[in-house]
C-alpha cells in the first residue's frame, strides 16, 4: 500500500475581485496599465474577497474525508480546486489518481442533449472509452432508473433525475477518488439509500471526499473531517471530534433551531459521576463567555449553553427504579432528568438522544409535544423534572451514550441553555443478532406452511 498522500493541499487559497459597478471593471482593465506607463503607482478599482485562505491538509489512499461548514464557508470552492475546475490563487494542490465528482447540480451535462447523450459525453470526460461506455451503459441506466426520460433532453429533468443520472455515471467510471458535494440532499429516500450502499462499498477500494450537512452521515461514513469557516480551516481530526466541535458552535451561536431536528452530536469524554450509584450528578463549572448567547464550560466536560438554566441529574432506570449501567433490550426503562434555572422559563423543553460509540443518532425524544398546549412555566429557582418511559430497543453489544439538552421556546424557535454530550454511558449486553443499528423487541414471530390442496 502506498504511503504517499493521494491528495495534498499546501496553503491553498482562492481570491476574487469584486466590483461596485460595471464601469469599475473597465477602469481596472485600462487605467492601471496607463498609470504604470506614466511611472505612477497603479490604483485598484475593486475589493478583494478571499473565498478560501491558507488551507493545508492531506488525504491518504483509501481514506474517507468529510468536509463540513456553513453555507459560504468555502467547501465548494475547495472541491472545485481539488477537481481541477478552478485554479488556486495561492498555494499548491496535488491529486494523484482519476477523480470523479458530483458537484453543482447538472454540472457536466448539456441541457439540450438527451440523458443517453450526456452519459456518453460525461463518461468520456471521466476517462472511459467508447467500448467501456457501451459495456456499462445498461448498468448505468439501471442504476439511474429514470425510464423513458433517458431519451429526453435533460433540461426537462427534475433535480432528482439530474442527480440520479449524474451519480449513476460516476459510479461506473473506476475512479480512484470520488467527490460528493451535498448531492444526496435532493434525491428521494430510496435512491439515497442506494447511493449510500454504493459509497460504503466504494470505501473498500477508493478514496472518498464527502460534503454534507447531515452530521450522522459524516460520522458514520467518514474516517476524518475538515471544518471550514469563512474560508479558513478551523478544525481537522476524527469525524466524531470535528462534528462535535462544529455542532457546538452551530447550535450555540444559532439558538433558533429545532431541538428535535438537531443532528447527532458526536460523543466525547463522559460526565463524571457523583456519589450516588444511580445517577450522574452534574456539578457547577466555570465558564468562558464567547458571545451573548454562548458559553463554553472550561472544566473539560463536553457541554455548552447559556448557563442560565442547568441539568443537575440524569438517570437510566429499570421498572423497579434501580439504576441501569447495562441493558439487554426489550425491557421497560425510563430516562429521568432533573434541572434547575436561574431565570424564568416560559416554555422549557428537555430532550435526549441515544448515540452509539461513533456518535450516530439512534433514537430520542423531547417534552415539547406533551407540553405544547399548556407549557410548564417555571420561575427562577424552580426545579424541573422530566421522565421518558419506553421499551429499550435491542442494541448490538457495545457502549452507548445519552445526550441531554434543556431549552426554552418552541421546536422551531428556542434558546439552548444546556447541552450535555455524554450525560450518561451504558453498555448493551444483548445476545440477540441485530440487523442494522437497532433491533425491535418482537412480541411474536411465526412461520407456517399450508397445503394448497
């Protein structure tokens, strides 16, 4: 196996010239040349915008790299430079191997051509010859599954059909490096699952660069991740650690986001246990204020929020009320949360997420729906108690964590006061064979044969 990076970027940057008016573009084209002829210092008629600046990283063969960041962070600019469709203003990028990319919707397609013609054109651009395309065309058409539209101009396609055809082509070109930029966000669930199965199989033989806002997909699919913000690389490391830091910043700085829709936040070192055997006691911590609505706790525990209301205790209990440190699956359990507040809360919400060791979101819930019509308002100094009762799903053997959050508001407009990434850890010792991430406790399974005579 080669120990040379298949992708190497050194201090990569991209700058654009922005003009306030069309006449400034003409001035910039003519006047600086004249001033230099007159031995005068040239004047700029534009503002410079750095879409990407000083980005350095490398990717080894066979690695899967996730790239995350808000809209406008420079993700697409970076991918275009890696694919060779954009020239860097600064730095050097080296790519060793054949690259197949799914970037902007419809990129590489001629809208006037039919789907069939675009398959041939796109596959030739990606390195296949005529014979190889002929051999693989039926497989490409079956993967895209767009029926008679294959013979129609692609300008008549929906966004989902564009993605189906484009993904089908890049899945059949024997690429060394596959670049996917938010492509699965516009496809239907059936096709997205087909694409994910292909990507998991591709990981076994190639290098994958994957851009997505779906934290669970990044954590489960990628070995490492890069975090871009305003064109700069602000973090890189394991996918789990990077997604945790990214989502802390995202949900700490943007409080009007739905608690129930929050993506999986990757786990980190667990909260220390208190003296009690059947609860995790959360002690007060020192804080460092970064913004009016964001505080990061500095005692090493993985949590964030305003620090104006706090989670004090989290328990995983059996039906008998005993603390659980391991489960088998199928047994009735409850998660209880106790919290306190130093301010008035008009509509408090407490929620939880159960995650596996990779930080993938398995299941969770919150109190919003049960309190939507009559919120449990509380005043400064009050104690909040939340309880969730359910049958524990059957989980594969291993360690799991429970993230807990406390907010005030609604599902779509609220402030996060406390988010504990790993409020509680527990083990699954299930002897059952689980297909998938979780299993369902079956009440009855039967199989019978009957005669047709």
